[in-house]
C-alpha cells in the first residue's frame, strides 16, 4: 500500500473498534484501486504509452509484455507512422516503481 493509501486507510479505520472492521476497510481500499499491471493488461497490444517511475525516469514506447511484477516497454522513436514500428531498445520496468502511465494522444 502506498503512503497515500495508508493514510486514507487509517482515516477510514480510525472510528472502527474491532479488527474485523479494519480488515473490511483495508479490503475496500484495495478493491477500489486497480494495479498498474491491470491497467497495462487492458491496453491494446502495441499501444504507445509513457511510463514514469519513482526516480523521475520515463520511457516512451510500446507495451510488449506485462508480467506479474515487470512491464517490458519497447522504446520507439515516434508514436506515429513508421517510426512507431521500429523498437530502439527494450526496457524492463518494475511495476512497483511505476508512478504514472500516460497514453500517447497520437496513437
């Protein structure tokens, strides 16, 4: 759970007395937030996205594969036309390092 989610959990759970109620509140928060892996699996194959990580790095490319804890992104020169087809480099990005995913408008 991220720091924001933990604070939100304790805000909801603060008025609850028993452990079962706290567990229900935690389940509610977890169910409300889809993981980045789920979001990436819903994208059509080959869609160009930008992935931003906790350390400020970003990769722009096609989603090639989504594993349980890693996403493989094929870096592209451009999001449109024939430059979209050629992959410059492959990057394996840990999903727990991803903070934002942006779909390119031109695709």
